[in-house]
């Protein structure tokens, strides 16, 4: 099916109008990362969880400080009385609707002096949980930076592919013009002219599809940065690689600073502290007790105390110990030890997986570097072939089929070179992320 030049231009214009042209500006990777870290919901959630861990890491939460409670009671009663007294010391008392009230105000304090060092263990546990929260935030940040970086270079990849297909279309356009001129002056066949027209339309369709893919990638990138999906921006269409990475250095760095691995090690520390905390609960607990109470009474019954008040100060020491609870404490300690063993196995498993992922990513990285060298040479040769083949076609030595094959080879060679560079860059980003060096 032929696509007229006017119809194709309208389709491209409609696609490009998805983005307002007035908002075009260059977006660097650094700016994109800053916007993503500021706006992305996963980072905001991680930071709030880290703040919760900071709030929990207090002396009061660990049990070092006393607990002081206050109470205030006020009671009212309405009574009916029908009383006779021994010996007739006073006449019978018969009343109804007798109002009385009393109040009690007090303050009580409990201060744990000794609990088998449980409060010190809890303090260390909250400190490790705070460190764990910080590392989890760091892992979330590194993961997002890696995702933004890979997505950013995917945009560059799509842009380079657009330019590649555009160059292919220019060659098809030149061939079409030449075939048309030859046909009109009777030096070329109608078959060559129609073949050139079909190939030109095919290349236009490929370019349109690639432009749509490029714009869709930019929309997805705006979504990743949590900003208006229709914001337009440009990128510098080059993929630069760092000096070649060293595999052994990456492995050593990963075992020392990968935030996910460090988080697993911190989880192991927390599990060990949980055992110590449960074991401390088998020790006696000694509390210092103190309190003050103030009581009042207003008795309308006409006997006993009519009105009065009293205040009481009390203090003392309380010692408690768990003698037997159905072996529940023993069971909890056993389960805590099993959790610590599980945490240790998880650390070993994560180390094994981490090294494996680095080695696989490095294989991809080296293969991509080798492909870059190969495809760079292929692309250089393909560009020279294009010039030679087109010159031969203009003088009638080469056929349309030969020129088309050379053109396809050139487009394919540049496409493979773009893909090799992108693969090397994404592998490079992944290796840096795994080694814990993104921050």
C-alpha cells in the first residue's frame, strides 16, 4: 500500500504535536535524576519509613526512663437510709435522696532499675533498625537512579534510531528522484521507478513507527520522573562509556558496600539482638515504685465522717521473675535462634546471588564492548559501500536491487552499533549499581 507524501507528513505532524513545541529544552541525566529523587513516590515512602526508625530510637522506647501516670476520680452517690441503732443511743435514721461524693487524685511512677540488660539490648536493636532504614532508603535511591539512567539512555537509543532511519529515507528519496527522472526521459524502466517508490514508502513507514516509539519512550520517562506526561525535552544523542570496569574490583566493592547486602547483614544483627532480648526476660526485673494520692470525702448521710481529706506518699522496690509460663519463653528463644539462622542463610544466599549477577552482567558488558568494536568497523565499511553503490547506480552500473541491499546493510549496521552501545551502557549501569557505587 502506497503512502502519499502529504499523508505521511500529516501523520508525522500529528504525532509530533503530542508534545508542545514551546516546552522543548535539553534535559541532562543529572537533572533527570534530581527530579526523579525529589518526586518519585518510592523514595518519599522510604524516607518516611527511615524517619519512623529514627523516631523509635530513643532511650524512653528502650526502657531507660521511668513511666509516670496520673489519675483523677470523682464519684457521686445518691442513697436512701433506714437505720436503727443499738441501745437507742440515737433515734432511728430514715432519709432518702442523700447526696455524697468522694474524689481521688494521684501520681504513680515505675522505674525499671534492672531487667537483665534488656534495655541496653533494645537500645542497640533500635540503633540497628535505624541503620537498616537508612540502608533501605539508599537501596531505593540507587535502584531509582539506575532505572532513570537506563531509561534516559533508552531515549538516546530511540533518538539515534530515528536519525538512522531518517538517513535511510534520504537515500531512498534520492534514489526515487533519480529513478523518476530516468523514467521520464526514457532511460529507466517503470519497474525501477515503482520499486523505488515502494522502497521509499516502506522507509517512511519505518521512520514513522520509530518516531512513535521515541515519543512513547519520552512519555514513559516523564511518568518515571512523576511530572506532566506531555512535557517535551531533548537529549544529546550520544552514548558515552566509562573506562573499562574491572570485574574483581566490582566483586570486592559489592561485598563491602552493596546496600541490599548490608541491609541483610543488619537484619542478621537485629535477629541476634532479639535472642539476647528474650534471654534477658528470664532474669529478674527490679522496679522502683513511688506514688502520691490525695483523697477527699463529703458524706451527707449524717453518720461517720462528714467531710475529710487525706494525702498519701508511697514508695518501694518491686522484684519480679518469670518462674514458669508453660515453656513459652523457651519456645520464643528457640524460634528467635531459628530466625537468626535463617537471616544468616539469607546473607549467604544474597552474596552468592550478588556475585552471580555481577558475573552475568560483566559477560554482557564485555560482549557489548566487543560488538561495539566489530559494528563500528562494519558501519564504516557500510557507509563507504553506500557512496560507491550510489555512484555506480547513477551511471547505470549497479541495479536498484544492489543499491537497496547496500542501503539496508548500512541501516542494519548502524542499528546494531546503536544497540551494542546501549547494551554496554545498561550493563555498565547495572554493574555500578550492584557494586554499590551509584551514590
